[in-house]
């Protein structure tokens, strides 16, 4: 389990989180839905096959979307080591996790 997922897993499902990508180009607020194990879509016998953990967030508010990503209220989005935001905060601004530069 990578550091981001470890930090998120300390909070129960339903926790309100603010996800920030690309230094505030995209900001989404939502609730933690679930954490699960997944893979990169390759066959298990493939040399590049990898397993990792991911987290699903249910979007409750799109604060900013300067990247033009399709983001809708109640949409489920997955975050993982492959789609890490720049930072994750609680509703009160407490930083849960930040991506190292």
C-alpha cells in the first residue's frame, strides 16, 4: 500500500475530502467511498504486471476545473499512484497527504 492510500485509509468511508491537482488547476470535493486492490490491466503473466491500491471518491462539488476534465456531481473518480492528486485535504483545510515534488 503506497503512502497516499495509507494516509487516506486512516479515515472512514464517508469522510469529506478536497482533492487538488496540478497546483490548484483542478479542485474537487467529495466523500471517500472505498479503497480496494486493483492492477494495471495487464495479464498476470506479463512482465509489466503490477498490483496496487486505489481509492474511489464520490464528487460532491467541483470547485475549479481549469483542465477541462469531465467532472460531474455524484460521479465516482478513482485515485491511485497512477492518478495522484497534488494534495488531499480535509474539509477544514488539514492536509492529509501531499505529493512530493
